[in-house]
C-alpha cells in the first residue's frame, strides 16, 4: 500500500513531496500556499529548506581547535563559533501568520488542510522575489473579497492601506 499521510503533506503539481530528494537539485526553498478547507482561508509564503546557525563552541572544542591550529602553524584568534546547517521544519510548517498558526493548532493540522508548493527556488534573493510576485499576482492586499489572509508584502505594503480606497484601474483596457 502507498504512503497515506495522516496530516497535511506538501504537494507540487499533484505530486506528494515528503523529502528533499523529491525536489529539484539545488533547491534553496519554495513558495507555498496553504488552504484551510472548511473556510477556504488561504495564505501564501516562502520557506527555506535548511537553517544556518552559528553555534558557540564549548571549552573542550575550543581547546581542541587551538591545538589543531597550533599543529598546523596557524596563528591569530581562534573562532568561538561554528556554522551548523540543519534541515528546517518545512515538513510540519503551515506558516507564520497568526491566524494560520491558531487554525493549525486548533485543527491539529489534520485533514482540513491542503499545502501546495507553488514554485521551487534556488537562492535566498529569488525566494523573496518570487514570494512577492505571487502575492501581487494573487491580489492579496487590494481585493476586499480575497480569501488570502496575507496582510502585508515585504513589510511595506499593508492591506489596511487599501481598505475603502476607490482607486481607478488606469490599466483597464476594456473601455
């Protein structure tokens, strides 16, 4: 019998994604849309596949590093931190928006959710670009009737700035 998820899993173009091996080689992160099916509430965001942290070295590790550097004839200050790369929480992730977090905890992230990967992205800069592009394409801020609950783009453009504004669409060519 095939893999039967008990909680919402990521899909990309109808294919279930359960591992980084299921993604294109060189993927840094992805743009996603989560959907809470009972109310059709949606959220678009970005997620990195790996966390990069600087871990402070302990006394024993620092001493070992000093000895190693001395044997090699290296001089100068010994670094007190080491870069550690670990896989992110992308498999269980639903989003950082408060309403999505509350709904996922209330629902225990079960069968009421759909998690779609919209696009795989190769680096950090393009991750931000493509998230922004998808947010504007889905008109998440301007439409009063949008089911997307994103309330800002890049921390510069906010939904509250568009409420009750009747701005004519100068790009409308249907006239």
